C-alpha cells in the first residue's frame, strides 16, 4: 500500500467508530475469526485496545494483521485501523 492509498483510507476511517475492543483477555481465536469475517464485509475497520489490557498495541496489531492477512492503515493512541479488500464484493476503490 502506498502513501496515497493510506491517506485515502485514513480519510474514510475518520467517520468510522471502533466496533471491536480488546480487553484483559487479549486476542483470542474467536476474536480473530470475528475480525476476519467483518473485514470481508466492511473492508475497513477500527479496533480499540482498552486501558485495562496488558497487551502492547504494536504486538496486538502484528498478531491481528498476520492472522487476518490485512494491512495497518494507522495506529493512533489505543486505536488500530486495518484494511483488507473484500474477495467477493469489494466496495472501497483505492486511488
């Protein structure tokens, strides 16, 4: 992903609210499965790392991106924005 595409996705992500939260339990197989299924439908999503989580934001991000084969758009504070184009019905067209 180049910087122009990343900037475009950041612009789209400003309007999105986080739909997943990572707490004390960390990243589980079930969580990965839900993120994977949601990426197929939405393509772009935000995840929040709660303050009670003992996980490191970068480690969590790496774990999620490797398991779901997606790309990180940005990390701001405790929020991760990820993107993966849909296989069946792509909605977001990158510039």
